[in-house]
C-alpha cells in the first residue's frame, strides 16, 4: 500500500521535478470476469476431439495451413455445410457427439437439423484449439409463436479479433461490418437495430445452399432477435435481445428455464486472456524512517521538501509480474519484451521485468495443450 501511495504521489509531481516517472502509455491488461471453470465447456473434451480430428482428416477435411483465424473458420464451415442437406425433423440421440453425427452422415447418408450443424462446426474448431460454442437464437414470441421459432448456429472466439464471431453452418454464412470485420450475434443485432442492414454484409460461402442468398438470409435471421442462449459452466444463460422477460416454454412445450439476463457482458466477456498483476521486485527502503522528519516541517513547506527528497527513493520499474489466465486446457505462457523477437516459453506463473529503458514493452500470452496461443496481453511503459 505504501508503494502504491508513493507511486501516485510521484506521478502527480510538478513538471519541473527531476524524478524519473513510471507511466503506462498503453495496455489491454485487465481483470477477466469468467474463469476457466465457466468456459472450459467451450474447449471440449480433449480425448474426444483427438478422435474427431483424426476422423475428419481421413474424410476429406482440407489441410488448413493459414494462420488467419477468419480463413481457418471459413474453410472449416464450408466443409461442414457441404456434408449433408438440412432436415429440420431428424433429431439424433441427445448424447451424439460431432463424431457420431459425421459417422452417421457418411455411413447412412443421414441428414440433420441446424443443431447438428452447430455441434459439428463447434467440435471441429475445438479440435483445432479454438474456443467455440453452439448458440441458440430465438424469436421474441418463442413461447407460443408456433413452429420454427428457434435456430442454432456457432460462435467462435477469435484471438485475431479478440472477440466472439458468429458463423451459421447450416447456410455457410457469416456477417461482417462495412470494414469486413466478422461480427458476433449480438453485434449483428445491435447494428440491425441501429441502421437495419445498411452497414452489414452477408457473406455466403456456398451459393447453392437453400436460404444462403443474402436477401433471404436477412429475412430469416431477423426472425431470431428475441433471445440468445449459451451455456456458461453448468448454467443455461438466456440473453434478452428484443425480449424483456424470460420465456417459460419453447413453442408451447416445456423447457428448462435457465438464467435470464439483459447483461451482455456475461455472454461476451473476454476469454483466452492473460492478466498481469504487478508488484515491485526489490527491497524497499524504510519509508517511515526516511520521511520521519517531514512531521517537523511547516505544512506550507511540506510539498517542496517532499519533492526534494523523492528522487533518492522514488519507485523503480523493477517488477515481478504474477500471471493469471482463463484459458481452458492451459499449457504454458509465452513472453517477449518487444514486438518482433521470437516468443520465449514460461512454465511458471511469475515473470521478472526490468523496465529501465525510457520506453519499454511487454507482451505475454497463454498457449493451450493443442498448441493454439491465446490473445496477447501487452503493456507499453515509459520511464523518464
């Protein structure tokens, strides 16, 4: 606490001070709301995913060597969309995995619902180290509006864009803004409510899929701006979009209520992130002893006297950084002290940083057991 108070005092000194100041120029370091227990479901079961990956590699799944998240996800979705024709009535057993679904498709020409498209795309991307989830989207009148009031697709966490991206594998479609950035389902909803489809582009990867025509898809997906449902930990979370209260039935049938919220942060918190917690990594002087004579100084002279004494005892940017993360299936950290050199592996949760140059930078990220790195947490710090 003393060190923090001294740091705050130091950074508010008059411009004429000779004290070298520590100042953060830019950072994306922040506390993460969801921990690994909440989001481990988005990483999938590793043993099952290894079997799935081996299976699809032997059944025509393309070799994807691109490092771009977007291109990897697009090509994966294109493959999934092409595996079977949609059948809204054929529901497999509830315990079917992505692998079970694909085996049935390939051996018996089975055709399945939107739900199964979402399960398969989500599983394939999890097998390649992505965090991915199926999402249910529903109309505002899902309770008693009749048949077809719900739809299922996928959202994938992109480290490249540092956010969730919406992909609809039934149609082979994703939605981007006017700058070409793919959007989450909530971002699509908000943009639509603000300006309709003016600033949105419907990107269809397979032209001959029923309903994938951009104009048809706009009409289709706009029906489902009532609710959005995801699983967080063991809880089903329902986000109210146009809807202001939970629905107790699904198309007139009983359904688990889950947890209703209007708080988007719960569903769209950062994941795959590292948080840096700083402390000073040197023996501090006895500040009580050093400043004991300040109590004898006239109050009017105190600021100047403190300013004169501070250069000898001011905080130095010698840090020990404690690392925390919310990366499921976490393996290790990687760090570097610039933006160009190779990453260095770190198999512990502490890192020493001597930020004594006038300009300093630190980058750190976590890597999961499938070898996919998470979002880079960075800090640019001046010492001058």
